[in-house]
């Protein structure tokens, strides 16, 4: 993809938007998004590109594949509509679950580029400035993605299973129904069992590598920053104090889509009213002050050098996956789990709370950084709702607390990554 190709697209699109802007989602796609994907080398009319589909409950306008391997998700809003934070978060959750580590969310004028699966890097920019980020956008091109997918990996199977899960579910249930006498009576049981089977398969194939999926891209100096959505570009239609999937930003404009940093960011999103993330990234890279989450880690005595793993928690209701969080530290994954669950309705927890009634007076949750007997917690971290969470202990301790919190919320959890490697 040459600079001339990208600049030509920008020039044509700016003239179109200024003169006869699209008024519907379909026009936005045909006049702006389709040409942009073509500029990146994707053929949206080929069999390798599926349009208007749903993956893991998230509506997607395009799923672009390379040799049958899902490689890029694209979500689109009409030109006159702003990008939705809740849809962006849903897109992130779907990336974490499926292992597809490239996504674009756009309305044809504002673009959000996402790279990674658990620690996700993001670049937000406007149509006129696309050509300024050519080196970053190259990582979303068909040619670059194809090169990354040349060597087979088990994780590619996870992508295919996740995207094809609805069709696989229907096919397997139909086969089971046809193979059994009065099989229609047991359809619900067949569906539930098959859902669990497919979920386990996806998780099993996805849990194949350590470190970020986007690790082959180059980054100069990863910087932990919080999620930055422009107030004017992305609508605040969901709670802004929680982000269920960890995100990071590149430290330079030319490394959007670069390798995820080994350390995760704060889950306290900032907003940048300028409408572009370029300056916000520069500001973040220039400051030496830690984010709120980083301060908590330092205060708790947890060494930053331990944040080099991949701890993923996937959440399920009775029927399907509903989200995921991930972090390079098991303690921060525990914290992210608590935030995720409280954000989604976990209530009725009386503090001080401890999952194990035999655990003396050692509280996991309390309204102060102390245990039930008044002794101080070893590594308390304050949640956004004001409660304090004890994050001291081993990886096994953190996993047990995750399981207890998820069970208390009436959900199921699947822990993948480095939880079992410690």
C-alpha cells in the first residue's frame, strides 16, 4: 500500500463528504468504508469476506479472512452517527474470545484501529489524517496480515471455530437430533452440551502461546496509558468507569498495531476532546507519572517485573460467552474480574466478605483496607465502587478468588493463559 494510494483515498473521500455526504449506513459503507478496505488490499466482494454477520454476540459489518482464517473485524456506523463506546468494548471482548487480533471501527470519518487480544493497542484518528499514519495502517493491510498468517498456529483454529460456532452448533445439534429417537425432545440439552463443548474447544486452541498475539510488530517504548475515547467522536452510551478488556496505546504514531506491552494500563478511561488521539499519545509518553492502576501496584509491593504473563478470564452465562478480561499480572486480572462483575450487576455482597468461611478473619472484600479483625490488608486495591480488594497471595490464591467472585455473580469462568503454568 503506497502513500499515494492512501492519500488518493483521503482526497476523494473528503470531496465526497464535503459535497454529498452519505446519509445511511449502507451509503457510508459503499462510498467510504468499501473503498478504504480496498485501499488496504481487502476484496470485500470475495468469498473470503463475510458481511453483515454476528460473532460471539457482536454485530460486524465485515469479517475478512486469509485462506479461511478470520483476520480482521470491521464494525461500521453511519457517517452521521458517532462511534459507540459500548460497541467498541464489545468488539474488544470478541477479539479476546476469538483470537482475531485486528479490528477497525469507523463511521467513515472517524477511525478506531485495534490490535491485540488481551492487551489491546488502539489508534484513533480522523479521515484527513489517515495518510499521516500510513506506517501504522500498513499492519491492517491484507498483505501484512497475510504474511503474519503464513505459519500455521493452533490459535488460527480457535479463530475459525469461534467465527463458525453458530453454524457448527446448528449442524451438531441437528446431527444429534436425527441420530436419536425422539431427538426433538432433547434439543435444548443437545444445544447446551454442544455450546459448552465448542466453548472448551475455542479456549483450548486459543490457549497456545504466551505473550500478545501482535508480538511480531515493533514498538519502541511501550507506555501504559488509559483508554482514550474522544468525547466528540465516540458516544458515551455505557458506564465509563469500567473497561472489561485491558487496552494499551502505541507510544508512537507509526506503531499503532504494535506489540502489546507487557504491562497493562489503568482501567480508568480518559477522554480527549480534541477528536484525535495523536496528541494524547504523545502526552502520555512524555509523562513519568504512573496511572492510578500503576500506583496501586507499586503501593502493594508487587514488582513490575512480574507483569510478564497472560492471565485471561472468560465469563459465561448459562448459554454462551458474555465477555473476557485479560492482564499480564494475575493480581490485576483479579482486580479486573471484580470490576467487571460489579459493573454487570454483582450485588448483595456483605462486607467484610470472604469466600471461604474457614479463612479466619481474612477478608477478600471490605469497605476499608482491613480484614474483619481490623488488621491491614497486605495488598489492598480500591475498586471504583469504593470497596477494597485484597490482591496479595499466589497465582492459585488469585484464581480461587476469581472463581469465588464469578460464582457469587451466578456466572461461570474459564481461566486460560498462564493461570495453569505457575
